[in-house]
């Protein structure tokens, strides 16, 4: 992880390993990582059943993120049933975009009724107090 991402993680009281940081922000488990091309953010939420309502919620989240990608605020994103993965640039306004967008994304998640979790929504394993993220 680069220095800017480490600062961001420290500001939010996240735990750090050599390759990632993770912790809870506004009720959602978030992990941060960085490589030579981009910074990655993964926001974990409770997996919902594959219903019309749940698909609608994910669709509205997708539309919000697509709008931000069109504006150049995101490099990439992927909305899944148990979380959303986001990529932002390492250079230029990448960190500023992350600081601006993360609270907005968390607001959209809360407004749409997504529920954060301290258990891995994929394996169900306890995350609190471990580095098994």
C-alpha cells in the first residue's frame, strides 16, 4: 500500500497488514489495497436473496457508480450480491476522489437498505479481531 492509502487507513482507525487495510466505517466492513496501477476498495455488505427488490437496489447502486465512472472519478467498479469493489487512480485526483466518493457510496448503501456486517458475507467467518480478511 502506498503512503496516501496508509494515511487514509490510519485516519479511519483501520487495521493494516503489509498488503491491505481493513476496518469498519459507518457500519460497513471496508478493505483497502493498492498496487502499481490503482487503489482498490471493497465494501462488504450482507448478501441478499436474488429477488426483484434486491436486484433493483443493486441496480440503483450500479447506476450511481456508473455516473461517477463516466465523470472520471472511478477507474472501475463491480457490484456483487455481497459487496462492491471499486478501483481509483494512484495518481492525479485518485485519493481526492476516494475521499469524496466513499462517504457518498456509504450513504447510498444505507439509503438503499444494504446492511453492513462484521462477518465475511462469502464464508460467514468472524472478521472482528482477525486478519483473515
